[in-house]
């Protein structure tokens, strides 16, 4: 049997809890206390590929359904999520240890993207273009693409699927979802909750869920020539494995990989605002967002003042570490013991390299993967190589830049391999313009007077360099999920050739 808590959550969601397959099953452990939540059955390669068969057949039906009718199905999914927001939030909280308030935010992102996609379903469209030839018309048609493989990570166990799936469904695509094995219960619940919406309309197979714990299953999916788009969220290391495989069969990849996000604070900034944003960005979700703030570059004149705000804030945060089910706690656990080991090793190396650990620095004794949010003041005026590493934990490095050295700060911000999110706190229009100039932030997300994390779904989400270049969710991210057809119609009685070629 799954744990009593998981059984209760599934009951609250109106679902049958997944069967416990006992020894040998995929073990899901509660990161807050190490207890087993469930032992789940997983799929092998044959089962996964059979799901692609089904998804492909479903695509052939879905692609012929009018877009706004597909939008209506996604609207119903959003309604289902509204009804079950609390139950699903509890599951996210229990399985991956995300604080309940942030878990609610994550489910709200799912609802938001369903609303967005519903509207989109009536506005998806191409341009008409001027033809150079007499009596000709040119236009762009956007056609459904096919089966989309969505690989999602543990840290946003439900929202990332919805950014992909809500858009894919209105575009007429079917979706095979391979969630992180660390967040399989979330995958099961979302699948069981929303699949009936498609089933009622005769399109149930457009939604497939593959649970695996053998990399061979994921590889078989990534290599499957019937999948024209692989949308993968996770580490840069994972992206480096997925991308060449997809490229070798000349299909499309949408990658949303690591981030090593920085906030610049100049001497004109509102430091209270900056400190609050930095603390949320660095310690929220226990530093396990791809958008988490990992580095701060502060102008020397206000460096001590900013530290004077961050240090007490971090001390307060250290008193609010604990069970993520209790909304009084702001810092939940890391996902597993390996994450704790990576945290401890990074803090030790930072101290050995001359970093001054001003707050936190320790893993908590006892059950659960809890660590203290950690603030490291690093020496100024020299590179601190650890700052270039993305440790998926609440460690923040702060370094001062010389007064008037904004360009230097921007260069430091851009000096890492990833290019996901960035922010500047300033009241200077000139600084904002530097930040947004071509010499400014090189990231996919660039914010002024707000933090690096917590993006809204209405924008296109993703980043440059080793973040992978993909864009998900809002704006025109839908274009990745469709194929563009350039169409020219000759309404005349002649056959003029383009470029004025005569071929009589
Ligand atoms: C992620 O960490 O993979 O901008 C996604 C944010 C969230 C999404 C994070 N809306 O922080």
C-alpha cells in the first residue's frame, strides 16, 4: 500500500492510489523524513514504445479537430485543476518537498497555462505575405506537428508538463510524458486527473505517461523517429545526452536546462526590495529552481548595507526550515541525499577557497534532507571559480564590484556557461539601458527591480547558451509545437516565375 498520506491525497483527488508493487518497485521517498511513500510499477522499453504507437494514432485524430475545440478540452483541464488545486498541491509538497505555498503556486501555473492555451486556440495563425508575382498570394499555415515527448524534472513536477502539454494539445499534438522518477506520483495523479477530459471527447490516447527508472527507456523514446519534438527540462548534463541523439535523427529539441542566475545591485537600488528578492530567489524552493538566484554582484558603495539586510534575513530563514506541509516553514528539504552531499561539498570548497560563510552552511541533523540557506561573501576583485558552478541548493555567493563598474558587473554576470535568468536592482534609467543593450544581460530572462525566479507563464520561458535555447509556455513559444507551411497560390492564367526567370 502507498503511505496513508498518499492514499488520502489520492482519495481527495477522487483517484485510486497507485498499487504498491513491493520490493523491486520504484521507491518514492518523502524528502522531509526519508519514509517510503510508494513503491511503483514502471514501464519497460516495449511498453514505452507501445505508448508512442497510441499517441501517434491519437495525433492523427486530434490534428483534424478544430483548434478552438481542442482549446475547449484544455479549458476543461484547467477547470479540473481549479477543483483539485489543493489536493495536487499537497501531493507536490509531499513527494518533492516543495513548501505548500509554493506548491500551490506551481499548480496555479498549470491553471494559468490552460487559460492561456484556451485563448491561444482561437488566435493561432500565420501571416499573409506579399507575392512578387502577378495574381499570386502567399501565406503561412501552421499545422499540427505530431507526437511530443515531454521529459520533466523533479523540481517542477507538474507545471513543466502543463506548459508543454496545454500548448501541444491546442496545437493538435499528442504528448508522451516522461516525468522524473523522483516525482512519479505527481505524474500519475495529473495523468489520471486530466486524461478523462480527453477520453470523454474520444482523444484519451493523446496523453501518455511513461514511468521509468532505466535510462534505456528514456533513450528509446528520445531515439524514436516517430517523435518530431523532444522537449526536455533538466540538467545541462542531461541536455548534452539528449540533444545529439535527437540531432542525429534531425528532429527538433526544445531544451530548458540549467541556470546560474545573478542579480546585480547598484548603488541607486532600493536595498529592501533587493534583499527581499534575493532571499526569495536564492532560498525559495530550497534553491532548487532552474531560475534560483545563485550569485549577487553589488556595487561596493552599498555592499555592506546589502549584507546588513541579507544576514538577518538569512538568520530568520534558518528558523523556518522544516516540514513543507506547514506553511510557517519557508524552507523545505532538498530532493535527496545526493543533493545534500552536493550542498555540503560546495560549502566546504567555498570556505576553503576563501569564501566567508556569513549565514547557514550546515545540513541539519536527523531525518529529512534539510540544509540551511547559505550566504557566502566571496573576496572581491578576483574570480571565484565556484561561482561558475550551478549547485542545486540554497547557496548564494555575493561579490562586490567597483563603484561605477556596471559593465564589469554585467560581464561577471554573463561569465557563466548558462544563460537563463538575470536581474538588476537600480533606480537609474542609464543602468537599465546598459542592462538591456546588446552588451547587457545575455540571458533569456532579464528583469529590472524583481528577482530571477517566479516568471509568469505569459512570457516565453527559457534561456541561451548551455541553458539550451528553448522557449516554453507563453508568447509565441507555440511555434515549436507546430510545423510552418509557406503556401503560394496562383490565381492567374499565367505562370510567372519568381526572380523574373524566363523559361519559355
Ligand atoms: C524551473 O525551475 O524549471 O520562473 C522552472 C520560475 C518558475 C518556473 C521555474 N515559474 O521560477
